[in-house]
């Protein structure tokens, strides 16, 4: 598991998320733990290293 800190695209609060580095590419919806708005999360790992992280307000 990999802990990643980022800003929510809705409330701009810094939050953290645990990411599964064993899955190379992931795309899913998760609610912000502060404002509860749904964020589209897109994550890419290569050899267990985080290559790309996006949290969109779509």
C-alpha cells in the first residue's frame, strides 16, 4: 500500500488516500473525506512506483 496526500478538487483541503501499488492502472470514484463530494481518481504505477495521480471533479 502507498499513502498519497493531495488536495480535494472541490474543497481544496489536503487529504490522504491509501493506494494499491500492486495494480498498474486504476480508475474509480471516491468521496472526499472532508466535503463528501465524489472525485474521479486515476492512478498509474510502474514497478510499484507512483507514476501518475489525478483527482478530478467530474
